[in-house]
């Protein structure tokens, strides 16, 4: 374990190191490249390329799955097919949003917005209100984890009051999965703590606040629900009960 950090106080701060290097990371990498043997590069590049291609193949396979409840990558794939050339996608969640980041093929002037590493859950509706006003001719979409949606659900009242046709898509797996997965891998399912939720009908909250709601449990329901939400002139919520996926297995939760 080698850690490089400009701040010496961060070296070995939360784990034991074999080597700590106080340096600018960019300068360190440049120096590392200068000292590497050219003959060694093709082998590790080929290994990385093989890993990357296997991951891309896995993503394509899950995007094409027709099982019910829908696979989370299939949900993101179906959403991506409906995005306009200048649409804004906002990420407000953990596991589901991280999966979407690998699937949605966004290109400028499309935008991806999230609060960044260690950001604050619950930013979705606020970001969406601002984005929909800044780009009134584009569609604004919020990708929610089911846990994150509960932190700011009532802000859909403001979106409805201002008649902002924001589309919310919830990947509902009844869990704080980004945390729960690690708990189970390390301690076992019987010792996972406070990470289970219910398959709550969050779309009914949006309906009660003046928007439209769609509940999806089967893959054939997904496309019509997204189409209905994209066609609405008020905020909409597509609440999708998603299946489990191994795509994010071994991902580090922070």
C-alpha cells in the first residue's frame, strides 16, 4: 500500500502504509513514468485493456437483460435511449447512481451534475429546479436511490408549484445498498445494521404534491412509464423496483 499526498498529515491517516510519499500527485506520476521501463508498459496495458473489455461486456449483458424486476443497468440503459441532446442528469444517491455513471452515454451539451465525492444526499430537487430554469428547453432528470429520495421528497411541492417538468427515476431496491453490500461481504447478512428499507411507493408522494407517478415492477412496464414521464408538463416520478446486481460488488463505500 503506497499513498501519495501533498499533505503529510494525511499519510497513513486511516490505514497502515508500506510507503508514504509527500508529493504533488501529478508530479509524482510524471516522475514514475520517467523511471518506468518502456518494455514493461505493453504487458500491463494489455492486462488493463482485458479487464476493461470484460467489464464493458458485463455492462452490455446486464443492459440487455429482460428479467423482472428490471436490472438496474437495464433501467439506466432505457433512460439513456430517451435523453435529448442537451438534457441534464442529476445524481442523488449511492449504488444506483454509481451504476448509472457507467451506462449513460452523456456528451456535451448534455450535463451530469452531482455533489461530488463525499457529497450530500438530498440535493436532487434543488439542483433540478435550478437546472430546469437555466435550460428551459431541455429536460432535467434526477436519478435517485430510494434512500436518498426520502431526504428531500417534499421538495417536489416546489417543483410542482413552479410547474417544472422534472423527471425523477428511483432505483428502488429497498436498501441503502452502497453500505449494505459492504456490511454483508465483511460481516454476513445476519449482522448488517440498519440498511434495509421497504419497497415504498414514493411515486405516490409526488402525485400527492401535484406531479405524476409511475410504479414499475416488470421490465415491460419500464418504457411506457419513462415515456409518460418525459411527456408530462409537471414533475414526474418513475419508481422502479429493481433486482439485485453484482455490477457494484467489491465497490468501496466511503
